[in-house]
C-alpha cells in the first residue's frame, strides 16, 4: 500500500467515527474524530450554526440515533498533512446533507478541524 493510500484509509476511518456517532445519536461517539478546537458552520433552516464543534455533539445527542443513515465519501483532496473531504449524507433522521471537512494530521493522527455543511430542503 502506498503512503497516500494508507493516508486515505486513515482519513476514511476518521470519517467512519463521525458516521458511527450519527448512527448512535451520541456526540461522545463522534467526538474522537474532531480536534478539540474544531468548529462548525452551516444553516439549519434560517438559523446559522456557527461556533465550537460542541454544538454538533449537542445537536447529535438531541437529534437521536440515525440507524438508517447513508453516507458516501465523494471526494478526498489530500496534500501531505492536510485534506478536504466531501461526504454526502442521506436520511440523517430524514434529512439530507453535504458536509465539507477540513482535516489536519496532528501528532500523527488525522483530525477534523472544521465542518461546513449544507442542509437540503425536503423534497416536495
């Protein structure tokens, strides 16, 4: 396995931790995927969610488990110790999202530094 292939697999595992947290509805499950100082930005309806990643963990706890969530990593752009990852999400408790993550390899471990998301309007 090439070095880049190994890094891509490591990144996918971190995204898997995030998805596991969504499936279980537990912020503490997804927390290890994120850097302690990570942030989140995006609109939940008309309201801008902007701030520390703890807001995501609290949302996840309140939103509850999403056992039927479907996710697809549609792009990983890797440059040595930084990466941009796009994840398309279907049925996160009925909602559809696109998440864009910036990731950094910190002390040998990949961490999500920032999550920017788009929540799609429900289909009519």
